[in-house]
C-alpha cells in the first residue's frame, strides 16, 4: 500500500480529509479498497493507509492520534518509530541544549526531544518523510529545524551549536527484511558514534532489542551507559550512550515502562554482576525479573538489591520473605507448590484452568499442559520452572500487581 507523497500531504491534512478520516475511522478497509474513489485528489489506498495507521497510533502515539492534521507514513516507517512512551523516556536521557536527529524518519523522537525542552534539528534524506515532518511538526506546535540531507554526507564538526547526536539506524534491507545486527543498519551506528565523538559531541543511539550487549561493549568507544527498555513487559529497544570524555566501565540500566507516568529501573555494573545472589528453596514470595533485567544480565544485582535469592545458580526466578514491588518485573505470593498430576492439581484448581508461565525450563507449554491437565483460561496463575538442574515444579501464584 503506497505512502502519501509530498504532492498530496497538504490535501490529506486539510479539514475535509481529516473530518472524513475521523468519521470513517472504523470502516472496513477492504471494502474501501474495492469502492469507487472517495476523492479525486488522493486514492482510496492512501486513505486506507491513513485509517490503518490511525488505529495503530491510538495506543502507540496517543498524542499524535488525537491531533487533527497528522498525516501518517507507510506501516514500515510507523513500525520502526518509537512509541510515545519510549520516545519520552529516551528524551529524558540527553542533557542537551541542542540535539540533531540524524535519522529523522517519521519524527517521533525529534518531537519528544523538543517536548523535553531541547532545541532540535531533524535530518532526513527521504523527501516524502520530510514533507510529513513539515506538516506534522506544524500541527503539533513544535519549532524543529528540518534539514533534508543524508546523514552519511554530514560533516559533524560543522554543527557547532549541537552538543548531542541521536540516531535510530534503518534496520531493514532493500527487500524490506529486518536486520538485527547493528553493523547491518544504515547508517552504521558505530560509525555514527566515532564521528560524533571525534567532533566532541555526546551520542545516543537506538538499536534493535535483539542486539548483543557484549558485542556493543566491544564495538562502541567511550560507552558510558547501556539501556534495555521494555514496555508492558515486552523488550522494545536498546539504547547506548557514548560521551567524549568518558573512560570508566559502562553502567547497565534495565528500564520497565508501564506507562509514561510509571517507570521501574535498575542499574548495575559488570563488577556488581559478579556478586552472585544466594540460593534458596521457594519462600513466601516469587519475583519474575522483567525482560529488560534478563537482557542486561542484572538478575543477581536485582536479587541482592531486594534481598531475594535464586532457586539455583542458573535460575531467573527469585524468591523472598517479603513482597518486592518497585523493581522491574512482577511479584507474586506463592500460594502452593503443586504436584504435576491433574488429579492432585484439581484439589486446588478444580476446573484446571490457569494462565501458565514458563521460566528456565526445557519443556514446551504443550508438554506441560498434557502432563498436568492444565487448560488456558480462568483467573489462576501457575509458573512452571526448574528448581534443580533436572527437576521442575509448578508454583501456584497470586499476583501482587505490575
């Protein structure tokens, strides 16, 4: 489905089209595509794209979705764009007077930097995305400098008033397939960091959640901080910060965003990770570290911070005597350790319906269900996890909240 081109961005942003979109946002897109043209100036395909993107944006970019006059890009551009929650968190990291966004794209991160109080230069080589940025920034009441240029041609030292550089390298190849390795992205993020640091500027780079953290530590010079960011329990992005004058080991940060207002964070260094957590049999409470904690390798740091123990040395399930509610992850009260037999489980969960969670176990969900008789559904929660190297148990849990 085609993206809107700069030839008809102004028309899509007009009151007539915007009112039509608001009125018809729940129409069947497939029927729209088979219908006669609604407007002579723009195809039904472009209208369908606007409707589909608006539905996605209601949860991903609520402020943008509520703003009249916004024109949406192709779904690929929208997919790589930061969500509003992750963009606003990201914008809290640079202590910059002026930041240049080398990979402006749809403009969400540039907008977030502006909202955080920075002067912002948005750079983008695609004329259609530049046209969208010109329109959307105007409707969002932002004063962002727009530069139509290629980051690969940029002379970093010519921007004397810029003290931070930001990049979200393109992670798709010419065929549209996703690239997860930073070195396969455009522009190469390590090159961006080297160029920015050589010009005396700090740099913030967004990478795929699939990126290897040990390799990032090797590849990025002057790496001061590395963030793994999750949203609603799903790992969304990796952020690296490099500073010209930084020479210490990097600090790892696990960040769980529950909303724009609620964030849980944990930080630690490689040295702190060497301080292994204690080992214990299951206690009154169970804690499942967030995906951001698992990605950064901060499980032992988390256990020591909250006074919990691990079930065994390789476990990612923590246990303790008191609830722990303010760290990235989820805390549960351990109601009972269940035997792995349907007949016995029925005594506690008569209908055998439960949400089944798996951690540190080499058995599939289907195998667990077949062995235990547990079915999906109901309000109960059961964790299947290893307690020793070759043994696993079922924990009947009660959630203590997010």
